[in-house]
C-alpha cells in the first residue's frame, strides 16, 4: 500500500467516518483556518462522509464549534465536535459533591466547568485537585511554569490534564502546552489523570456519536504522532498523519501511520 497521499480524495472511498484533529490540521494558531482544509472538508461533505472533530482542547465541543465559526470554519462542514474538555466534564458530572479545584492558566478556561460540581479556590494549598489550562503566556520551554508545578506537587494535588498535547505550533514556533506539564508532574512522582488523545476514552466517545460506522471504516487525521496517531492505534482504527504539523521532527517515535500527507486538503 502506498502510504504517501496527495489529497483526501485519494482515499475517500475507503472510509465513511473521519475523526479530524483541529490545530495544525484545520486551524493554525495566530494564522487562522487553513484554506486547503476547508476544501478537504468540502470534498468529504460532497461525498456524504461523516466528520467528527476530535480535539485535545480543554474547552467543550460546543465552545470549539463557536470559536471555529468565528474564525470562518462553519459547522455545516462537519457533523460533531468532541474535545478532551467534554471528557473531563464527564469525570466531574459523576461526582455527588463539589471538589475544590486550583485552576491555572487563562481565565476563559473556567467556562468549561459551568454546571459541574467544582469549586475554584485561590491557592494550591486550599485545593483537592489541580487543573492546568492554556498557560497565561506562551513559552517554548517548561521553565517558567516549574515553580507552580512544584508548589502543586508539594501540596500533593492530583493533576487533571484536559489537554495531553505537549506543544502546539504558533507561526512555526513550538509552544508549551499542558501535556508537558503532565509529563513533568508524573516524572516527579505526582498523580496525573489525563483526558483526550491518545487515551481511548475520547475515541470511544466520538465513536458513540456515529455507532453505525464500523471501526474499519473510520480514519483518524491528525498531526500529532504521540496523540492522534498513537490514539488511533490504541483504538484500532486507521490513521493519516499530517506531516507539516507539530510532530514534523518526531519520526523517531517509531509510530507508523496508515497514510501520510503534507497538508490536509
């Protein structure tokens, strides 16, 4: 089988359902919606395929759809949006009483937890759990965040990681995200509960939205070898790796996607 393809039309007849990552596949941070990606989605729409956006965003799927619509990617181009934020909300909904949470990062992240039993506190020492969200500032290294992580470790707080991505690309620069926080935390002996790709829960959640399509007819499209591609492998579905994204220099992982393509379209 030829692994390298030029466009999604090359393989569209083989699959009925498509799980598609967002960042660096459909949208570039600081740049906007990728023009070729819109065309790729139109090809799938015209072929009557079913598309589920599957993102490691800590925001909800509805919030993600609203954001993408503002950026020019209309929800008519896909059927569903599932995020690691949705998976994390499910974790809280099961609880019968509020849990005290120390949340770091940008203030808009709190909207993800509206309507779930959680109480936000001002310091790690008051908390029962720690949730890192999108960092307040962009950095290419973990160094600025280590004092906070060490403080939460000292307070013996379990970390709930709503976005397992370690980096994203912003105008070609790799910028730290909370998956790297989680790796550091675990290496220091902290407890980490992670949601999103590559963990199978988010794939199971996405598949539950299109149960009529068997796994062998579903393709995962993403740029993260250690998230999208590994997650697809864990879930037992084929994958298409977008080689221009955040994992462009990570071929040494040993993960082999079913297909490769430079840019989704």
